C-alpha cells in the first residue's frame, strides 16, 4: 500500500473515527462554518487555488479543529468516491463508521445523483466544489442545513484521485442516520484550478561497475 493510500498520516493519532479520544462527551466541536473556513484556507495556503496540492503534503495539525467535520476521499470510478476516513461528527450523523463507504451513503436518492455530477467536476476539472445541503429531521423540526466542501488533491502519480473536504452543518444534529440532499441554488460555488504538478521522477539507483556479458576463468598458479 502506498503512502497516498494510508489515511493514518492525515489524521494521525485521532482514533478510528478521526477525533482525539479526549473527553468525547464534553468536547466542544467548533461551528461548522468556522471549521470550513479553516480547511479551505489551509488548502489554499498549499497552493490549491492554483493546482491541487499533493495528498502527502497535508498536515493534520494545521486543521485540527476542523477534523471532526472533515473527511478524505478516494475516487474509485466516475461519479463514485469512498471515504478513506471521516471525522466524528460525520460518523455520528451517519450512525456508523464511514471508512470504506461511498460518500453517497450520506445522501438520499435524488441527492446521490446530483452528487455524482459534482464529484466528477471536483476530480476531472479539477475544481473546488462548495454545495449547500439539507436534511429532513422529522415533523415539526426545521431542516438540517449546511455545506459540503470538496477540495481536489493529487496522488503520488500526480493524478487527481483524492479529495479532502468536510460536511459543515449550521447546527449540530442530535439525530443519526440523517440522509441529505443537495440544493443547487445561487449559493453553490465552483472554482476551477489548474492541472496538478507532474509527478516527481524516481531517483535511479547508482549504477555499479560494468560487467562482462560472458563468464570468465581466472588462472591460479601455484609454485608448491
């Protein structure tokens, strides 16, 4: 498994759900929009608004307060990407561990079809994609609202097959297994970026002394 396929270095020591095991019942989770601003600003700091940063360049310590909302995606087919790892807030919303599941598992039927289109825009253009989302919470309850942010990343070979992002809700949800929809309204944002940097060529091993293609005999003379 290559380093680009290992989620542990992105969310190092954050536990299987992407959150440090420090007083989970009382840990204050930052507001969604503040966490979203932090993640996007860091991605831009890495040059993401010019070309997708390399997956291995991410430093989780720089976005620590956003990690409960964040995820790392791997593209596995057109319109389909799976979670390499997901933060605690996402796992709570889904009601299960997200690693290995498609991101579409967070969405209801119509939202899944819209998501496929925007995933392809993120990876193929490539582009920053910021989508308004909503979720039904039941009778007499206001809908759950927030933003889905997708930020393209380049893998070890220079291909855009990874994305870092997050689901940033306007208010915490106490419900699990909420399924979301995508609202393609005027607040939808897409910013196309340049192509990824070419892959760094491997350094060839130092060449040893040339050897003859034919075996040879060595004459040993003994005067005994």
